[in-house]
C-alpha cells in the first residue's frame, strides 16, 4: 500500500480526529491507533505530529482535553469533541468532497 505525503496527511488529520472524537472521547495514542487501523495503515501519525494537531484543535475550541488518572496511577490526557468541533465536521467533509471531486476531474484517478 502506498504511503501518504506528510502535507496531505496533515491536512486530513483535522477531519479524521474530529470524526473519531464525535464517536467518543479518546486519548492521543488511541486516536493514532484508530486512524491507522481504520485506514489499513495508510494514515499513520506518530505522537510527535499528533499532539501539536490536538493542541491546535484545543486552541480553536474544537476539542477539550482533560487529565484522567488510571487505576495504576498513571495520568493521560483524554480529548473530547466540543459543540464547536462538532459543527466543523460537516463543512470539512464538504471541503474534502469538493477537493476529491476536483482532483478526480483533472486526473481521472477514480478510473485509474
């Protein structure tokens, strides 16, 4: 399977993260693993690239992070979607749909 260019991956991360968090709150590692699993490994985010995206989404008030303490005493940040973040999903999907339709028109990649 072909890997995805870092710039394309970075652009798609916001929609992928918000969509996953619309289902239920997750911590960063779970977000990365679910994206990788659901894309068959095509999209893979290491923690060094994922956490800056999560922090940016938090600054934009799309996600809210809260510290959780696990039974073993370890702490982790859990991210949940905010109302503002939920409102961003439909417009982002529309933008990506328009992008892929335009790309398909130019490249004919759907029939490749």
